[in-house]
C-alpha cells in the first residue's frame, strides 16, 4: 500500500506520543513538524529523522506533498489549526477532545463537510479489545434492547501538573476549557456513545467539583481553575439514559467500571484499580432460567480476528485506523460525530452546574461560543 505523508503540528507530550506510534506503522511517513519552540522541534525532528521543521503552521500546511495533518495541541487551539488545514486541502487527525466547545467542534465538522476532507478525532478507547467484544455482543442482539449505560473514569490522585504529571496547560480554562471531564471523560463517554450507536441527547444535568487539597505553589503557578471530579446524567431521544462519573482525583479506592444494561443482558468493561489490579470484561445474562456471569478471553478473540478478518489491523489503534482509512482500505469510523456529541454533553454538564438545574441539548447548541485561540 502507498505511504501516507504526514505533517505534525505540536511536538509536546502528545505530539511525541503520536510520533512514536507512527514509527510502528509501516505506511505512515512524517515529513514535517511544527512547533513554536524551534529548538525542541529540531531536536524531535532529528530523533525521528524528519527533514522539515517549521515554527509557523501555515508554512507546513502549504506544502503540496503532505496529504494529512496531525494536530497535537491543547484544546482551544484545535479548531483554528484544523480548519486552516482542511481549507488548505489536507485531511486532519486531531487530538481529543474535538475542541474547547461545541461551537468550535461543530465548525470543524462543517468545514470537513464543505471541503470534502476527512476529519478524525483521537478516541483511543474505540479500538480497545473490550470495546470490540462489547460491540460484537450488542450487534448480535445478545443484550436485547439497550436502556441505560454508565461512563466511569477514575484516578486516585492524578491531576495534571499539581500531582506531578503533565503540564499546567491542562488545568487552566484559558487553554483547556475544562478538567477531568474533557481530558479523560471524553474517552469513556465516547466509548459509551459508540456502543450505543450515538443516540441523540435531549436533556442533561450535572455537577463539577474541585475540593481536594493540592500543593499551594503548584496551584498558584498553574492557576488551577478546572474540575477534578465531574458528575452527569444524560437523557436521549430514544429513551436511553447515561450516567457519568469522571475523576482526576478522589479519596476512593476505585470506581465501578463503565457498563451497559439491556433487556437480555448486560456488560461491564474492565477497569484498572488503584493498586494496579484489573477487573475483567464481564457479560451477564440469563440462560435456561440460570443467571450467568461470564468472562471473555479478549486476547484469544483478538488473535482469532487477526487471523480470519481482512484489514483487522486497521482497528488496532486510532492512528492505524487513520492510515488505513486514508489508504482506502476501510471506511473511517464517525469519530468526529461521536466526539462532537461528547463535547455537547460535556458542555451541558458545565452549564447545568452553573445554573443548578437540568438543561436541554438544544439550548447548549444555541448558546455555545468559541473559545478558540489562534496563533
């Protein structure tokens, strides 16, 4: 298959991670990187044998030998870079969340439609083995009618920067818009929306918290003004409901893993407990009037799929899927739509918290405003 020539905007923590993954994909070739920190951009380019380095993203997207652009910046920079790249005739792969607000994310989606270019959002949980197993059970009707799901994410004490991981830009609304909900919650909410076939949200309520103590020096330096814990409840047009609990930091051993309830069966996804122990993927059903609690050998499933299914490698990771879609081997999963609905729900939780009442999805769509930062 032909190689896909890529330019990367942003060589920070996320950009470096993307570069590592591209190195493992034979048909991906990164030909240019861009970052305002020229010294770091050149150091990274040398490490990964990349020939071209820019400090102005406009110069990178102007290259006619680049087919796709990878945006690896903080949330409020996503929309300007993505829209500019799409208008320059490039396909775009963007880090999660889709943007800082629904307004900006929708502008990205609409620009992709107008330009006829593909927009792919990094939603890594869609390619996990447990997601594939859950989707197989749902698609085969083993859960029956789906009616409720739970999106859970937990860190014992893992707030960016103040707890020693990541940069202060994760903890400030000016660059990130929100905290735990749109940093980590996006993965779990998007995973649930994907498995539920992306239902239409109608009404949402929520509450966010920042209550735990933190190092006062790091608090001051980061200007920490986002949530460490987010809670939400979503009603969908078809009667489905979803509850959300996402923690960067909480005085608890762990949270129960994400789950889905159906009329014929239920699924609980694996979760990593605070001590490092993982709970298994579980399928609950009733057979011959016997209540069964079943576990699945996800590794055996994965090996068999790769032996028997064509292009199964295209679903091993978000980036492998992106390259395969650009090559025309598979259709691109609707990650932009899923990510946009995830942002709608997240923004609704913030609005509900501010008002102290349930809000409508329609109101959020109408009132959402841009928080985009242009460089």
